[in-house]
C-alpha cells in the first residue's frame, strides 16, 4: 500500500512536492488554506493572513532560465524576468501539465500536526484540518511543510524612538500594493533589499522626495549584464563557480567589486557594503 504524504501549501515548493511524491509512487494530499494555488506568486489587493503578500509590480529577481522547474521551462515568449501574473500562469500550466490539481484540497487550513501515539513504531503523523468550519483528522506517513518563510513582517518599532509621536503614516512593505499612496509626499524607505529598492524607485515617480536608508550598504547591479544577458545567467555558471572556488576569497571579492563598480561607483553614493 502506497505511503500517504501530507503537503502543507500549494505554492512553488508544494506543487513540486506533489509531483515528486507521485513519481516515487507515494500518495500525496496537499492542503492549501486559500482558494487557489501559487502561494507567494498570487497577487491580491488585500493582505491575507498566513500568506506572503506581493505588490502589484513585483517581477522575479532571477531570470526565467534560473527560475523554472528543470523539467518544465517557461514559455519562449516570456520575458527574461517574469512579472508575478505570468509567474502564476506558469505555475498553473505546470499543475495542469502534470495533473496535480486533483491532489490539492483548497480552502483547507492545517490546524495541527502531531506525532501519533505509536510514532516510535509507525513513524506516522496525525494532521488535523479545517474546511468550511468542519474539522477533520487523518493519518499520514510523512508531512512536508511548504509554507514559505516570507509571511511574518519584521517591524522593529523599538528601534525608532519617537515613532508613536510621528504624525505621518508608517507601514511594512507587506502592506504595500500600489505607489499612488506616495503622491506628493516625503518618503523614507528603510532597508535596501529587493523590496526596499523596488518601492523606493516606484515612489520616486510620484513622491515629492524619497530617501532610501541603509546601515550596511549593498551592491547595486543591473538585471541586464554583459551583452544584454540576465546577470544570473552570466554569474551562476559552473565555470564561474569553479573559478570563484579556486581563487582566494580576497581576490574574488576584489574582482567582483571591480566589475560591479564599473557600472556604478558605490563609493560616490556611500553604498560600499560592510559585508563585501
């Protein structure tokens, strides 16, 4: 009898997990708390509890060749870097192509996962789920948790003395959806990771003034690299990795800094990263 596997979440990892289980002759059941697949890549106008939240303009920050499932490339006519709506379409194509939908239970929340009383012998788990206010329990031989890690916002308000007296609006990028809210305002974006830089650029088209704040600096590179190729296709090859691994770290650091500074001299903008 096929071993039963519970999969929590029907995003990028959950879908791949269903497919891999089927290939191994296992019997997967995927529980998805929302009403559709896609996880992180499904844009909604409202922030949903327990799910990562996208802003309207999100585009993948790794190119399509580096972002696809190895056995299911993106369609030829997709751009190098994929907008979230097309990424979601791609995931739906993947699910349909490999006939995964029949293994997913939508609008089903996983309430608890506990070891069975005979776990030391059976290795089994009891999974309690809730669907339309009806609770169910089932036994599985294994559980795969595919819920991602971008759900809980980090908003360290203790680090901003005076924030309670601040008359303006403050919020985490998780709440951000469209740039209209910045029209004619003075905006401070704290943190220059992917979301911070994206939002600062968007805000700059509408806001009166935008400040981007960073403590540790960072390398700013273009998605388009030598000869117009996506940067990660040029940078992440086996040959490049072999080269980087064979050279002493200070030399690799120096070469990378030299290459990146050709495009934008970071010293001129006070952006040289603390961690090179």
